[in-house]
C-alpha cells in the first residue's frame, strides 16, 4: 500500500473514534439530564408531602441520584478531554 492510502485509513480510523466519543458523550448527556430531572422532582415531592421514614427514604434516593449524576459528569468531562 502506498503512504497516502495508509494515511487515509489512519484518518478514517481516527475519525471513527471521534464519532464514537461524540455518540458516547451525547448518550451520557441524555442520561445526566434524566437523572437531574428525576432528582429535582424528588426534591419537590419530598418538600411537599414527606414525613418521617418516607422522607428519610426519599432523601437517601436524592443523595444517590446526586452522586450518580456527579459521577456521570466526571466521566463526561474525562471523555471530552480526550
């Protein structure tokens, strides 16, 4: 193979990995948005109607969702740096 063909193949391969990263970031952003939306809904629900053990359970779910969202944001930042 000539050098130009090899370079073209290499370029195509690198573009493919960029496309995969873009697709992965888009999917991750969608998931993060859904988690944020669910977290906010739980916060509102907890403020309005929660008492006692139900409130504690809701607060734990909120903390879990918050941690998952932060973990997703960290992963997204790491993917975007590449």
